[in-house]
C-alpha cells in the first residue's frame, strides 16, 4: 500500500505543536555526521565495490557551480559572490579534471540516468560553457537513452533569457528549476533579489519552446515583510505561470551560520503564527489549483513525473529533495558536492581553496564522508520508506534485513507512540502508515527512527515548518 496517494489534511494545531528543529532527511545519516577519516581511498573502494554489484545501479550526477553575481540575503548555499566571469574558466578546468578522474573509476556500461546542475547560479556560465560541460560529461559517462532520463539545471532568470534556455535544451537539458522566492517588491528589496514575473515567464517560455518537459519554481515562506495578502498574490502569479512543479520552503534564519542573513532585520520576519498561516495558505492554494502535495515542501501536477513516481512507489529522496530515479549511485562534482555511492557518503571541500588544492596535487577532493553501519542502513531504509511511500511494510522489512522489527526498533516505536496517539500515524505489528494529517509532519515521524538525535552533536537544523 502506498499511503501517499491519500489526500493530505493540514491540521494547523498539530503542525504548530510539532514545529521543532529537525533534519530534512535528504540523507541518513545526515551530513553533520560525516567524518574526516573518510577520504579518497574510501571513495575509490566504494566505487569499485559498486561496480561489482550483480546488477550495478544507474548513475545520477550532481554538479555544483558555486558562483553568483549578486548575494541573496536569505541564502544558505555554498556560493561565491563575484562579477569576475574569468573565474568560471578557472573552476571548469579543475571540474573537468575531477570528472575525468572519477568517471574512469566507474564501469563504462553503467548508465547515467539523471544529471543536475546546482549552485550558486549555474547560469553564471554562459550557454556555450554549460553546453560544453554537458558534452564533456557525455564523453566520460554513458548517457541513458531512455525517455525518462532527467537532465536538470537551476536558473536565476535575472541573468538569462529564452535564448539561453534554448541553447542548453539543445545540449540535453530537459528540466528547469527556477528560483522565485516571492514576487512582492517589498519582500524582494528586503532579501536583495529583484525579479519580475516577466523575466521568469520569458525563461519558462523559452524552455517550453525548446521542448523542456518540466519546470519547477521555488518559493520561500517566512521571509521578511511577507504577509498573507502579499504571499497570496505571489501564489496566484506562480499558478498563472503553471509550472509542473512547485517547491515551497520554510526560511530558516541562522545568521550565525550564514553571514548574508545578517542583512535581514529580524524584526521584519513574520512571527510563528503568521509563518504557519503562510504555509497553510500555500498548501490550500496550490492543492485547490490542482497541484498534488508530494511531501516536505514539494508539489507537482498530477501528470508530472514526480507525481507519477509517488503513485508508482518509485519516489526517492536525495540531496536535491524528492526525485524520480530510485536506486542510483549519486556522484557529486565541484566544491561542496556530496556523493552517495553504495553504502557510503562523501563530500568535497566547502571552500574553493581546499577544492583546488586537492586537484592540483592529483588527489580526489574528498574532504569527509561516512561508511554506513548496519544500523545506519536499516534506519535509512525505514526513513526512506516513510518519507517517500508514507508507509512501512514491517514483514517485508524484516525479510529484507533479517531483524525482528518490534525488538530492533523498540525505542523508536516508543518515540512514535505519542505521534500515533495524535493521529499522525497508524502503527500495527504489520505496518506503519502515515495518516493524511501526518503527511505534513513526515520529518517528525522520521525523527523517531534517527539514532543520532539526542546525541550532543551541536547540530543546528531548520524548523519543521
């Protein structure tokens, strides 16, 4: 049974009660658990072991392009602000070296089914540079020829146009993710991102003219100077553009971690009650407009690949959020990029100096990582099932992992019991099912199975809503 097909119910009182800090579970264990004693040798061994699997997994590639022309004050991404376009060439030279070296470690018959360019601002590269980068990756990996392959790029429409999109679409891009955040001029001034509906429409129309099959627009609620009325106007403008997917993220104000956020006046931020109302407004407005709630910030039209994957039970969650391609080895390239190969995670240096230094010394730029323990693997599977399917088949889980679920997860089930009492889940010896009210609290449900929570790690997570 795939419980996520049931219509969600936004219970404002429950969502408010469970508004606590917690991971987004784009991985388990989460990135704060990565260790510096995992390096290049461990990554090479993981790739070699993955090649020896009886049925090797497809490959998903993420490429991080860190440069931005202008700082957005809300941003918590690993990015570098610069107007010096020559930095792109310097970065690409190292990036090509990393891609060639790592690609040679993978069996050539393994298919690359998913490709994502993130940042930063990937369109800091001009169209020719991005097209050349795609061609270079095609020389190093075997691109899938299946029609469901997904090659995506994140774009800032302030710095590109329809012609740019047509050029990269001709190079193979078939999905766009466009940052909007909010169309209200007062909010845009507060976050230093002035972007018109017309600029956004031009990029979307260029993509559709070129055969782009899916467009995602990113929104953020909880930004400075946002109100219910202003955010409703933004939602109406976004719906009029009719993207196939919409992501509505909650802003996390952590200026001690992200210096650009110090430019935001904390007194301009909506209070907890208004913030919750903005989330409720987004949920109700988008679902009324025909979008399906996928889970944890994501919405999609019923005929989009993301909705179809949710219905088919093939949805997965990775470092880009929800994804349509399950059972891939994720290979990250560039500064700060994260890989998930077999039962390992690894991450490149989060600074340009460290990234360049490793490659200039003929080393893979693996700064830290983790090999999953048996316990990590079990918990990762349980969390993935709940986050992606909305249910966990206990007999199937026991057969897969050769454990007695009730005994192994005794403490997790104890933590889950109050959530069951509140109607977030239905738990029986055979199955755990996320209820319609629990679908907006998937992170809280998953946290019950997280062995690292409660340990004094000093980790800071964004709030659940």
